[in-house]
């Protein structure tokens, strides 16, 4: 009986450790865009709230500073050649993921 209790405790500790290690990457901000690989039409190529000329970034206000988010948006503008920098347009709460609940929308400008 003692053996099964010990095994449960070890299993619980292992699961806790694995979830903590995997959740570290959950707090990194990201551009909310996914590719629709089978799309023939360029207008349907990207899925998500972000477009090449209007990047949208998901982040957590408590764990990420604004300069990091702005840098992501600026890089998207330069990568797609839609502008030289990003200007914030609006911000919404609880529209992204659980640990990254904030969406901030930018507009690329030259």
C-alpha cells in the first residue's frame, strides 16, 4: 500500500515539473498569424488577426514590456516590406490565449 502512494506522489511531481517546464514558452509574445498552406488565392493565404500591413501581437501585459511587442510588430512590417515601423491602433483584452490575453493591433507606416 505504501508503494502505490509513493508512486502517485512521484507521478504527480513529474507531471507538475513537466507542466512548469512547458509553460515557460507560453509567456512569449507572438504575431497572431498562421498560414493557410492550401490557399490558391493570396488573400486567403494568412489566417488570424494579423495581416502583412496590420500586424497583431498577442502578449501578457504583466510579463512583457511594450518595447518587445513593438519590436515584433516593426520586424513584421520590415519583413513584408509594408512599412518601416509599426504604429499602435488599438488594444483588446481576453481575445488571445489564456496566458497571453492581450491583442495589440498595429498599422505599418513609412
